[in-house]
C-alpha cells in the first residue's frame, strides 16, 4: 500500500479523548490511527460513522470526516453513504449494544447486501454508557444493575450471527494484542465487501476482566487459538495442542501423539469450517482469533451503479422535459 | 335511442378486487383526458389484495368525474354505477343519485354471490323493486365474454379475466368514445402474449357493439371537451407527480437523488415510479425497515446527495429519532408522508389528514421542521419540488405531506417546461481551509462541506454542539442559544416563500375557508358555487404550514369568520388558534373519505347565515 506521507498523528483530531482511564477503547483508537497512513486513502475520503455508546464517541477523535449518529443506525447510515458515494472508505464504529441489540436488524442487512465497509464491533459484553446493564453478549447468569439475580438472556454469538447473515469477511481480535489488531484492521480494510471485525474490549469500570482468561499470561495460551490461512490449528504452551476434525466434530488432540498433517488446516475460504469455528464459543474449546472467513461477492454499490449505467445505455441520459411530458398528451388551443 | 349532451358525469366502477376495476377506471380516465375533458378520479380499494370474492369487504371501486366544465373533485353523487357483482351494488348504491343509471353484470347476482353479499334465500335486489328509482341495464357479462371468445384457445379463467373490457367497451359506447387509446394500451401491455391481446380487444369491441345493438341501453351521452386554458396537457396521478418533483429537484440542484424507503401503502407507488427512472441517476434503495430507509437517506445526504425518504404515518412514527438527527446535523432531507387513516395501522387504503401535528411536533426536544403540503394530484409536483428546494437551500429536513386521496387520484395537468422551473442553489462551501461546520449566513443556514473535500474534514453528531465549531458542548447558555438559533433558521424560511393568496373570492368578507392539502377540490367547488349564488365567501389554501406565510395574520383579519375544514379531528386549527389567537371554526370529517363539495357548501351557508 502506498504511504501518502501521513503519520498516525495526522489522524488525531483536536478533541480531548474522554473514555475512562484504562478503557480498552484507547488501544483501538491508537491502532486505527496507526494503520490509517498505510491504507493508501486520502484523509478527506475517509469517513467514520458511529451509533451510540462508549465506542461510538470514536469519530470525534479521528481527524477525518465523521458522524456520531443515533443508537443502532450507524450501519444503515453507512449503507446510504456508501450507496451514494462508492468512492469513500467507510468505517463503522459500533458496540455490542449498538449493533447487536438496538441495531441488530441493520447489521445483518448490511452484511447480506455486502456494502464495501469496515465494521469495528467493540464487544465489551456490557452497557457502559448507561452505567452497567447486561448486554446481548453478556453471559447467562451475569449479575448487573438490571439483573440482580443474574441474566436469564441467552447471549448472542456475534460471529455465528454474522455468518448466518452471509457476511463476506469475519474476523476477531482483542484490545490487548495491538500487533494482531493492526493486522486484522488492515485485512478488514483490504477486503472488498463488508468486513466484520469483532474486537474483544475490556470495560475496566463495569465489566473488568471479561476476557481475562484470553489475555492473562498464565491462561491465554490454552484459551486462545490464532488462525492463519493454510496453517494447522495449533494452540497451548509451545503449540503442544492441536485440533482435528472427526467428521464435523472438532477434537482437541495432543501434539505428542499427532502429526501436524492430520490436523485441521485453516482455510479462510471454507464456509463450512468457518461456521464450525464460530461455534468455538464455550470453555471446552479455545477461542479463535484471526480471519475466520472471507469470500468475494458482488458489492451492492457496484451493482447499483451498474444498473444506473445500464439504464442510461438503454434509454439514454434522462431528459426532464420528456419525463414531464409522458407518452400521452393533448393540446388545447 | 336518444342522444343527450351533458356537462358533467360521475361514474363509479365497482367489483371484486380481482375484477380489474382499477384498470377499467384508469383506461376510461385516460381516454376522457385525451378527448379533452377535465376530470378528477378517486380509486377506493380494500386493504386486502384479493379479499374474499363476492363479499362487501372485497369490493374495489373507482370514481371518476369528467366534464366539459372545470372539475375539481371526483364528484359527490354518481350518475352511473357499474357493478360487477351484487356486493359491489350493495356497497355503493348509496353513492348513486336518484334516477341514475346502473349497469349490472347479472352473473354476479347468482345464488352464491347473493349469499356472500348477505342476502337471504330468494332475496335479489334485481327483482324486488328496490332499484325502481334507477335505470338498470342488465347483461350477463361473463356469458357474453365467453361467447365472444369461443374461437380463442385460452382457458376459462383467462377468458373471464377479459370481463372488464366488455364493461369498458359498453361504457365507451354510452359516452361516444373511441376505443383507440385502450387498444394501444393493450397492445403495449400484452405485446408478448398475442392471444391474450386478441381476446381483450375482441371483448372490448364486443362490449361496444353490444351497447350499440341491444335494446337495453337506450341513451347515449355527449360530454364535450372542457374549455381549459390553452396549452399541452397530460394525465397525472399524485404519487407519479411526487416522483417527478423529486427528480426535477435533483436536476435543478445538480444533486444526485437518493431515495431510501420501505414499502407502505399508499406511498409505494412513488418508489415504483422512481425505480423506473434510473437513467436520471436516481438511486432507489428499498431498505430493511422504515428506520433504515431514513437513516440511509441521511447517510446519502451526508455524502452530498439529495436524501429523500417516503412513507405513511406509521413509518413517520418509526423515523422520528432519525429525523431529529437530520435536524440536529442540519442536512437536507425530505420526508414524504402520504397520509392514510390512523392511528396505528388504521385504514391503510383510506385517506386522512391526521399526521399534520405529527409532522409539526413528532420529535423529542425542540425540533421544528418545515412542512409543505400538496393540494391536488398535479400539485404534488410543484409542492414536492418546493419541499426539496427548502431542504437544500436551508439545510434542513422538510416534511412533504400528501395523502391517499391525491396520491392515487388523477387529473389533467398542464405540465411545465424544465426551463421554467426555479434553480435550486446548493449552499456548498467554497472554502478550502478554516471551515466551521456551524458558521451561518444571514439566513442562518450553515455552509455544506462533504467527504472528499480536502482540508474540510469535520465531525457531525446528534449531541448538542458548540456554536460555529460544531464540537460537542454541554454548556447551558450555548444550548439555549443553539435551540433558539435552529428555530429562528426555520422561521426565516418565511422570507423565502410566497405570500398567501386568495384562491377564490375577495380578500375581505364574511367567511374565509382556510384549508390545506387534499380538501382543495371540494372547497374550491363549494366556494365557486356559493360565489355565483352571491355569498360573501373566500377560499385560501395553504401550501406552506411551517413556517406559515408572513401575511396570513393580516389576511385572516379581513374576514368575520374563518372556517377550517379538515379530514381529521382538528389539527391545522390548533396551529392557527395557537399562532393567531383567533376563534377559527373547525369542520371535520373522519370517515376515511374526502369531503364532498356539498358538505362544505352546507357548512359555509350555515356559518354565513349565522348558525
């Protein structure tokens, strides 16, 4: 990618960042600003659209075009923007409440239409801005202000939901792994189509340690699985464990008695396997990070422009006087 | 056989919703229009697409008034009622004037149909003398249609679908019309189905010839062309005119038109019309819901397009928060509300003017939005173009109010030339640096900068913003200042709209009828007649409801009383009373149908004579 001579600083606005000290959002902001000079797009052609929630303050801190809109609708607003302006690089900033609760409908429809946009879904499994109610990704039994006896809601599995909506790019990363996040941000940007990047983000005020097991030195080796295209699924200390498929059933095996050739080889373009990977969602399996799935599919905005061009070819550029006149007229002298 | 010349005729076609009644009506309309009659139409159909056959609930109707004089409404009482079955007769006989003609398809009066329409065994309105006040022409349309198609290899079902053409041919004969226009239409419609085309034309001609030769139709009528202003005319429906107004606004402003919408009765035809005109660069987007539709339009406007969303009342309710966002962002957005009977799902296919207060006040916080309304089918063109002009030139969302009556109604239109349309000036900034998104001109309108403009990167949002910079601000004085400024911006639009004129009558007198929207035709007809009869009455019709024209107060003061007729329970009247502190008198109808001219007339007479 071409470097336009920008530095990360060029993408920092003059507004004071107001997230709580220690919030995972700082790390995400920093990584996004740091990859911006590398994506080869002029600053004026970049737009960040957000909904409502802690994460949705994000556009105010980016020195690009931006809109802090209303709850749940960033995806719908971005759809209209991208349809009107296919030339822009459009980034959607949303959270688990914004995109999976109030805005769930627009998220799945944006994904199926495949607008070329990048969705950064900050998942902290809690409502932060409203001071600590459970969210649609909070685990069952979670005690919060609104669920003193524990949540009885079955949580969403965001990536499985997005797979179900036929997303063309699905990936996961986390706030505590800036290097991996940078890579995932860049890959999201590179994908032509709707890119859904789920970012596990710690809310140190209302849900501290939600992803502790996946970030703590002691446990993360066993609880995380980093996906690489064409590589076997290996995890654990010194990659001592692997995952192989027994039919459609994933099985954890020890590498002491298994050859790497027998393991599940990650294939980013395999829809069936990607579906299985999104279901690594309980304590039995390590949590996957990386690109789960990608496919090339027609972009909505290109098809939209294509139809307009086709109509112009068939009927010629519209003529207002012809339109007003219609096909049947009569004159009175 | 007699031949009579008449000034004006009102025909009502009625049948099952699958009988092709709307097509029959619109064909007669177009033929009358091309002949040079003035006319007005009103389709009246059930909410169900194919409601149970033969029942009262399934009756679809189409009313048409045409004449050699000026016509402003589809008419109060009908001269002719065409009924395809007994349910259609039962549901509509009340519309027919005493001595009027009924054209009956006797096949729709069999045992089954009689039972479905709620008649007891042995009861039949055709044989019990209940129709003795009318002139009844009976014919078995189904049988005659089938006989005429004996040599055609279509199935019975397909043959029976031609029935409406028999009736149309019959009525064409009654009113001395040629079949040419309908034959052209059928040729176009069925160009890939030659057999169906042949069948339809055969039946159309058979209906015409049947009328000519049989004994049952004894009179034939001549309705001469109307003396209308010189010019070239076309026939136009309201929703079609709205679509054209939006396209014209796009052309006049140079902004691409983005139309985000979700299907809803009675607004969907605007989408259907716009989707046909992609060669104007129109981007029509059928969203997943009403909220996405308006949100996408806002996104498009943010990108520099003319964002438009259209719906009916229930959809506006869903869009409320996003409309507030557009107001706060100060971006152009047009919200088309083709009103229907409410509340809730209400009466989807019936008309009402009950969303005016929703347009005026239906948002959280202080969020005044300009409101423009259309008065007739063809007026939808100019009014929607005006709504777009205000939205763009004043950087604000604007409501455009139409309703089911004018949206589906049709009338002749002396269409304008594009060169005579107003230019729309887009307040796009010419700056390349030091851009302040909320710095305003003397109209209080901010300058617009869109993505792609280097050096003008900025952030907009729904949070209260600091004056000029647009940065988030929770300062209390700033908030009050911004609320007042945004309201004042909308008020100042009054300097950029025409003064209110009087439509009929003098500018001073006893009674002023102050109306808005689709009541136009009925009020105009009533006031014109009363003026001839010597009453001191005038008619003023509002297009701009927010802000109201600057001279309205002065105009109202010229009359002893102000009557405000509305197809709602009193909405404009609340605004007028609030704003001008006058004792305006309401006149309301909430039956899902338009006013009849005589209803307005009677009320004016009462008021005039001090009752």
